[in-house]
C-alpha cells in the first residue's frame, strides 16, 4: 500500500471523519498528486492541530489576520449579544461575511469553527431560512453544537432548529451532506486560505449554490506568490498567512470554476506583529478582502454596455439610504444608475432582486462598459491591491 495514503488516512481520522466515503475520497484526491501529497497532508494536520489544540482563544493569535478590524453592521451587533461567550471566545475570523437582507435564505458556512457566524446568521435568516456549518475540527464542532438548543430558545424559534453543523472537509461538501444546488448563500470567514486545494473548494461552492446564489466571504490574500517554505510554515499556516492566495491567482480560479466576475467589497491591510513571522514574510503584503462571487450563467468576462439602468429601492434593513454592491458600485436609494450587463444581472437575477429595479435588457450592445473605480473613491493606494480597469468590475 502507499505509505502516503496511510499517513493521509490518519490525518482524516484525526480530523474526525469516520464516514468511509468522505475519508476515501480525501485520501484518493490528496494521493493523486504525488508532488503535493505530503504538503497537503501537512496542511490538514497543521490546521487541525493549530485550531483544535494550540489556540484556546483569539487572544493567542500572533497577527491581525484572523481578527475583524471593521465594525459589523447594526443587525450583526444586535445578534451577537445573544451568542454564547464560549462561541465568541473561539472566533478567528478576518471579516464580517454576512450581507444584510438575508431573511428566508438557505445559508452555508465553510469552515464554521466554533460557529459564531452561523449563530448570527441563524438569527438573520429567521425560521423560514436555514444555516449549515461545515468544519473538520472535532474540538471546534463540540463547542459549536453544544449551545444550539439554548440559542434557539433565546431566538424564540419553535420546532426544528434552523441551525446545524456537519463534520467534513470544505473540499468535499457533498460528502459532508451538502446537496448540489441547495444553497442561496455561502459564506466563509478566513478559512478558504487554509485549504490545500482552493480550486476544489470554489468548484464545490459553485455546485452547491442555486442559480442566482452567491459566495460572500472574507479571506486573506497576498500581493505576490509566496515561496514554498513560507507556505508550509506551521504558524504561518495557522495564522492564515501561509495559505494566502496571490489575489490575481484567486481571480483566475474564480473564472475557471464559473464565478466569472468576482467583486471586491472591502479591503484592509493585515498587520504582522511577531518578529519571526515578519522575517518570513519579507516584503510581502497581506490583506483581508471581502469578495462577492455570484453564480449567474449570463455573466461575461468583461463588463459590457447594454444601456441598462438600475436603482435601489432602499428596502434592505439598516441600508435605507444606499447599498454597496461592491467597492465602486454604491446605489443611492431611488437614484437611477447606468450599469453594465453583469451588474444588472447581479441586482436583478439573484437574491437581491426584490430590492432593485432594472430597466432594459441585452438586446442592444453598445460596446465595452467602463466599470473601473473612480479615482475619488476607489483608486488603489500603496496599502491596497490594485483593482482591474478597462471594462472589468472585479
């Protein structure tokens, strides 16, 4: 037998995956790429150990990568007041990947950890929606599941809980019990960077989403490709820096799996305070970025002009005056905005549709649409990754 497969089997077992189908699929996948086998095995083992045993709370972190700097929306702040302290103490997110106005949606959280975002989301989607968290770490899942009954009582939810947690790898959502085209919204908070195969994760998310669904997530990115010894460093991996994707490589993967036009919503620089890690990082710059990736069959690789106009109704909670689709599409309530075909589809063919009006169709084409950020609000700086121009909204 293959010794690498045997080691990988032990890693799968240590992560708590007992279902033979999921375990076998994981071993087959990781063993199929000989050069990457040991590296992948190291990633799973390192991450499981770091988040399950090394970190006892967010106070143990050595960088700002796995913490949230920006203030969450008002409805998230209110929902957080009801979340049990043990859940919040083991929160290691790098953003707030929860859009407003998600009542009634079916939501999936990748790498849900102790479940903080899932608990908040359960309050926001209400009893007509559902929230599912997937994580591979036994210690985190024990914390997450322990408090669900009491939390449902706090929310006043009757009957079946709208919150559930599943054990599994985010690369193999089907094996974790997530059906194809079963989700309206997928979120993830500083987790996808921890995966040894990010393309497989994004492809699985795309498959799990219904048409018009969205991947709305925060993660860590880098302004360059990192050398191998940095990517495999235990603490760099655990702190979400070792697995950080070069931002342009992320866009390439998105387009390959079907997320044709990824949109950046926000970006914040990450501060590395540990002297050893500073030496490893060198001149590389890291960012916490929130992206929106829609599953819409009609999206094009560039922003095209069809003479369409869209306006926001002001109906999303706590966003009565304006709505930010991304970092350079800010819709003022009631004000018509000329938009590209992709933007028209994002607000008119997704879960956002009830909150927008779109005028026009794609019957007449007027050429390339200049969707690049305006200098006064979206120009790249020395501390921010550059946005694409020349007809690209991402």
